[in-house]
C-alpha cells in the first residue's frame, strides 16, 4: 500500500496522533504509575520514531514509483527532507543550547545536573537519529537530482 494524496497523508498522521497517542498514553499510564514519567515518555518517543520511519515506507511523493525506497530515503523531495531535518534537529538543539547557556552562566547548575538522567539522553539520541536520516535524505536527493537553473 502506498499513499500519494497529501490529504490522505494528513488524515493518517492525525488519526495516528490522536487515536494511537491516546491509546499509547492510556497504556503507559497504566503500566507506569506515578514516578515513572521519564520511562513512559521515552517509550512514547521511541514508538513515535518507529511509526515515523514506518510511514516513510508507505508515503510517496507525487510521481514517485511504488518500488521500495532505499533504507535512508525518508521523503521523495529534498526540500521536505531538509525542513524535517531542521525540525528534528531543533528538537534536540534548542534544549541543548539552553542547557549549555545555563551551564556557562552557572545558573541553576546544581538543579540541572541533579535532574538530568539517561532517559533524556536517549530521547535526544532518537531526535538526532531522525534528524540525521532526514538530512542524509536531503543530501542524497540533492546530489542525485541537481537543480538546473535557467535564466531567460
């Protein structure tokens, strides 16, 4: 099954976000009661990342063949890959910049270090991995399909 229509893609994403997210949140809140928000948040981010990768195998750009994509190809267009790479890398870079800024100024250093845990690092790695895949897609698609500009 391949989905080419942008409205169908939006529908699948929204349905998965609302229905899947609701079911997953209910399941995680049952499995991990108070005090385990970090673990359930990490599992949620991991499941979302796996779903994103799975949807990249189903969604296709207009005019793209239904043949399986290479493992690295997340989108059919380089611009979409670049924007999504920025989105996922910003999901990591913005909190990292705030952390570094607070670290350099010494503000709240003790509370930041005492609240830091491995789950935050694992979530950051997931965001970096998704951002890197989208960036690599952008790079390969731009390299394989250079845009030729003409001037009249």
